């Protein structure tokens, strides 16, 4: 779980999720803010429209009827419809219409604004003009107390408003009517028909706010994603650049390894690949140089002898012919060894395996060196146990393995020494130990004993010591059988090569 979280996929997923969350949060916050603004603006538009319609209604009512009684009816309707408290103050400063109370007080007198209302400041005061002449002021309280209520129609009909108003505000009063005129009713219906601005205005504003918020959030999210991906993919760009330089021939290219996520693992893999490639190229160059060196020596000897024979300096006797023949054999063996190594390195070394015990083959291979050992008074012995161990092996390659190891031991064992071949067959494998009493191998040389063209005894000549490929070939052949080879050595007890071949499972 933690590896996924800190991996490239997890980081990108989390990053995108954060961007999405931030975008949604930003859109929601902006939408809520914009919606509140639009709602407030819409509410203000509604209140303004209602106030203007109420003012227009009062104005048109008075202009049509010239009667404060009709104005009382109009403001009462506004109060009932909008839930406001509406009053009208005449130009003489008296309250001549009130949606919530009768015009006369308990003493039968009209009242001023201060006398009637304990908090006049709560009212919005708007002048009303008719034909350019001020007739009074409309007072509006858009949030009256819950205890307050507008007058009912019955209260309006039964009140002696007309007579009282005409007595104290005669300036603009015509003969009163007992009930609202048809003209006043028509005005009220006409003016209040369109009560509020259409809801589509709010819907349009809300949609516009969402669109703006979505576009802004999209750009913000895109910017954040670009920054996150740029940071996350920076190592990939470095890898790409390093790979390009590596492909151009700069094998020293390496990239910084940071973290254990996919990018970190990729960087580690790239560095390993680059190191292996650099090592392989260096190995190839060294191999080319070694091969050229190994081939040049016998070819130079052959060329020198032939030129000497041609010039009459050396006679083409039996000894000279034998020398030339040994040089050609050396060249042939070198070429064959190189061919085997090339096939093995390419993973194309074909084994013609048989199923059985390899002990008889090993014994025959060791017996081939008996005469040579007797000539040098070297005690060559072989012992075997576990003959029933079955192995899948290539007979030719096993002979080649044993022959190379025994020959190497005999070469480095002084006259009068010993070479012992011990075979131990077990349930899981068969072990072959080849031990000599020779000069041994230094500790510094042991790690490189199986390298191509490497000689532990640098004093040995190529004529007597071979090309330095025998142990390398042995290692490749053992590994081709699925086995292992190792070596231990010291100056006192000589050298022991240990070959382990896996037993057959069928």
C-alpha cells in the first residue's frame, strides 16, 4: 500500500485527486459567494421594484381620484400584498394613510410621523410628485414587527376616513367615496400585476456564475496538474537525456537515483544497464586486443621461420617443421577456443545431453593423462563414490572440462608431485574435486582465474602455457550444465578446483 502511495502512479493519482478536490471546493465556494451576491442583488431589485410600484400606485391613485380615502385603500393593499407597513405623509406633515392603523388617533386627530411611529428612522421616506407638485411622502417599512398586521377590508370600509381627511387635509381632497372606486381597483390590479422581476434573471446570473467559476477552476486545475506532472516527470526527462547521450557513445552516463518508486527503480535499472554496457564494451576492447596479441605471436614466429627458410638462413629440417606445426596447432586451438567462447557468450552453446552417470567418462578423461604423469613422476589418482547418481550431461563437453582441469593441474605441479581426482555422487548433485600439489595461486589472482586471457603465472610463455582461455571455457561449459565451479588455493597445499553438477530430477 505504501509503495503504491509513494510510487509515480500513486503520486499522480493523489495529485489529480487534490486538484479535483480543490477545483470542486473553489467552484463551490465561488458559486456560493456569487449566488449570495446575486440573491442579494435580486432581493434588492425586488424591493426596489416593489417600492417603485407602490409609489407609482399611490401617485396614480391620488392623481386619478384626488381622494385620500382612495390612497388609504391603495397603501392597505400594498401592505397586504408585500407584507410591508406603508404610510403616507401629506405635504402638511400629517399621516393621511396607513396600511396598519386607522388614520385618526384616539382623540380623533391626525398625527405627525413622530407622533404615530416610535422609531421613524426605520421607514424609508420617498417623495411623491403629481404633475411636478409635491403631494407628500410615502413611508415604507419593509420589515415590520410580527405583531403588526395590515388593516382588513372590513376595517377600511367602516372607517369614516373620507370626512376626517377632507376636514384636515383639504388641499387635495375631492368629495369622498364610501368604497374604493373602480378606477382605484383597476390601478391596483394593473400596477401590482407584475409583482417581482422574473426568476429567470436569478437563474441566468447563477448559471453565469457557475460558468465563470468552472472556467477559473479548470485553468487553476490545469496549472496545478502541469506543475505536478512537470515535477513528477523531471526524472524521466533526465533519463531520456542520459539515454540519448548513452546512445551517442558516452558510456559514462549515469542518473541520480532518488526514492524507491517506479522512477527510482528505472534510474537504478538504467545505471545498472549503463554500467554493464560500459563493462561489456571495455571487455570487448580488451578481448580484441588480447586476441590480436595472442594471434600475432605465433603468426610472427611462423612468418619469421618461413622468411628465414626462404632466405636460406634456416634449413627446412624436421625440427623446424615441428616448430611450425606446433605454432599452427596453437593457432588452431586458439581459434577453436574463441569460437566456443563466442557461442557460449551468445547463449547458443548446444549440448547433446545424455542421461546417466558421468563417472566412467570422467575416469576415461583422467586416464588419458596417465602416460604424461608417469613421465614426470607425478602421482595421478582417481577415486569415485556414489556411482548411482544420474546426471544430464554432454559427454564431449564433460571430457573437455576434465581434460582442461587435469592438464592445468599437471602443468603447475612440479615433478614428483601429485594430482588427485575425487568424485562424490549424492542425491542432489555430483561433486568433482581436482587437487594438485603445485605452486598454488596467489590470493590476488584467485578472483580473476576464470577471466579470458588471464594467467596467474605471468612468467609462462604462450608456447608452453596456452592462450589463457582454458579455465574460461571450463566455467562456461560447467554453467551450461547448470553447475558451478570454484577454486581454493595456497602456497603450501596447492590448488583445488571444485565442480558441482546437479543431479537429474527425472
